[in-house]
């Protein structure tokens, strides 16, 4: 059995760890609240932007005639933007989205190249030999659209030049503090008539489809789409990053709370062991004293 000094050292070490995990839990909770506010605040804008896009796409004429980002073509090469975290200690957050992406790639059976956002995703797919064409890290806890603009620009440019025939977003959808759902959704091409497969489906599901009146646009529809579609693609990537950040901080808060609770339980068990060993030592000393007294008699 361990000595009293060893047990006491373990108790002190675990108490120090629990202080760290408790502090990390509080920091993650504060970051989660800020990220959640950003997620909720951006959803109405995404919904209205999607309404405008649906209305423009339903006007008479061919979609391909007005913008190639609306054009669906035979799929030979696929790009995936994978959003993970830069740091661990977030429970199963990174593992879940990496596994979901791997399963999606296996089902595709097409050549896939990745753009990774976060070091954890880059590391996971580098180890299994997947091709990564770009990587981004150190996304701020409170990102702006400018912070994610290069990610969206890579997706749009590679889709337009034919590097990819489809582009998908792999991220963790924030449901609530306890539930975060890893999803892989289509980013490009933008297909308003297949909303359930689009990356924006979770937060624009209230948009209603219908026959749109034929308007005369100034400037014309093609010019409007040329401005709106790249911006809307950037918005989808931005929203996915916000969802992923809120999910990451929620997962880290829950993981640190569990670690703190486990540390407290372990301290209680070790304290009980410490007291039992100490009591045994005292009892043994008393028996030795009594035995010595009896021997002197």
C-alpha cells in the first residue's frame, strides 16, 4: 500500500488539476455564450439572403445562363472544407467530425481534396495520407467575415476553374449546450430546389418555395447573381465556422466539467484511503506501545 506521503502528494496533484479544469470550464462557458450569440444573430441574415437567392433563381431562364455557381455538372472531383479546432480537451468534438468526414469520403468513392480549418483536422487527415490543398488555423474566438473570406474564396475559385465539381462543408452544427451534431453539407453548387442538402438547411428551413413573380431587374439578374452568389457562399462558410466554434466551446465546457467532477470524486476516494492508512498507522503504533508496556511489566 502507498505511504501517507505518496497519497497526500497525489491528493494535492489532483486538486491542482481540478483547479485548472474548473478555470478552463469557466473560460469555455464565457466563449460559448459569445459564440452562441453570434450564431443566433447571423441566422436571420442568412435566411433573408437565401430568400433573395431563391427568388432570383426562380425567374424565367436557364440557371447556367446567369451564373455557373448555380450549375450542377457531372461529379468527378470533390472538395471538402473541414472545420475542426486548433486545440484538444474538447471531448469527442474533433473525433466526431473527423469520423463523419471519413465516412462521407468512403461513400463518395470519388477523388477528394481537403481544405482544413483547424490543426486537429489537418493532423488527422495527414496521418491517413489524404491530400490537403490548403490549411487555415488560429481562427479568432469572435471571427468576422474577413477572417473566413480566404476560405470561401478558395472554394469559389476552385469550383469555377473546374478543380472541383462539388464542394462540401464538414462542420459541427450547434444544437444546444449538450448536443452538437457533425454534418457534411453541400456548399457548391448552390441548388435552391434542394435545400435539405445545402449547408444552410438548418437555419433557413422556414424559407418557403413558390412561384416567384417575374420582375424586371436593374441591373439585370445576371449582374445581381454575380454579386450575390459569391457573397452568399462566403456567408455559408462564415455561418459554419460560427456553428463549429459554438460547438467546440460547448464540448470543451462539458468535458472540463466532467473532468472537474471526476477529480473531485478521486480526491474524495484518496482522502478516505489516506484516513484509513493513517488510522491503521496510529493503531499499529498504539499496539506497539501497549506491547512494550506489557513487556516491561
